[in-house]
């Protein structure tokens, strides 16, 4: 009888690692040798091969170059990222990678692009408690990989504008210490030239209580993404996206300016640090 481990299918990240190892061994390369050829340490290569590390874009590109596999591993890497997200979320990810501007409104939890690994890990553990530790780490890695677009040079990184309800700072995901670290990360993200944060304080009455994201493009219609109990789907009907954009403009008008936003984040951070 086969063992339970043998019957357990590999995650997309684990399968990527297995394929890299097989290609490396077929070419007689050591872990250190492959790392040297593509500009990574042997430890990084080992972590990828063991499914413990979500490979970077540069890692996949380097492997394709060394193995002469065209864009095979780059495409497999992207499939691995999408494989660690719900199927209904994959169309959003595809839009997010192409967007020129990402306009988000969050009401209780921070948007995925601004989450630290610790915050994301705590969310997964609370929302899907039956996930194995390995699956949680795979999902966290996939979520963190989304942040790569904020540092992208070609094509240019998108502009990210996020309106956060003050509740996003107050809901203690993972505890006080973890929230302090998350708010420190939020302040650091706010210093990025392509990131704008605004807080909607408790005293302001929001025009809507539902979170949503608008994505705009240079050569395609605006897309609205709003999640519900059964997931979400992209909406491109001009009438719907125009109404959502008007709502977003009103949210931005009601929210605090940059300095007031940063001051409020610092105030809450000090409360957590006491």
C-alpha cells in the first residue's frame, strides 16, 4: 500500500522545485553551480527545489536561460502563483499584473499588496484553520510575490492608491506585536513614490461599506473587482465602472490627506508599542 505522503499531490510551488532539480541533475550541475550561474546562493536554490521558497522572476528567467527552456519555467512559476489562489481570483491577478493604476478601498483588513508575511499568515490560519502548515506557507509566498509589481522596472510599476478605513489599523490580526510590525511596514510602503495611502477615520461616514478595487490600463477598459461571500469576478461594463470610480473619488475626498494619514498610523503604532 502506498503511503499517505506518496498519495498527497505536490503543491504548484513544490512541483516547480522538483522540475528544477530534475533539470539541474540532468545537466550535471550542483546546487551551488546552478546558483552561481544565475546569481543566487546554493541555499536559495535548495529552498526552491524543496518547495520552501517561491522562486523570483529573475530566478525563473535564469533557469530558463541555463536550461535552454525558453520561457517554460517563467510560465510555470506564474502558474504556481495562480495555483495558490482561488480560481475566481486568478482573473484579478492577471489584470493586476497589467494595470497602470490600482485603486483600492479596504474596510476591515489590509489589501494583499500591503500585507506583511506575518499578517498574511495569521489571516490564512484564522480563515482556513484546516490548512496544513506547508499549504499556508505556499499561499503566503504567493501573496508576497504579488508585491514584486511595486518594484518592477519594465513595464513600469503601477501606481497604487489605497483608501483604508481606520478599522484596518484596529483589527488585531495576529496580536498587538504583529500589528505593530505591520504598521511599520505600512509606513515604509507609504514612502514609495508609486504608493499613496489615505485613511478614512471613524468619524467620517463612508459612502460605501463594501471594499473594492479598480484597475485602469493604458489600452483597455477599467476593471472593477469586488468580492462577496462566493468570491468575486471582474466587471468591465462602462456604466458600472464609472459609478465605482465616482464612489472612489468621493472616498478620497472624505479621507485624510497624506500627512494626517501618516500621523494617524504613527499614533496607532505607538498604542500597539506600549
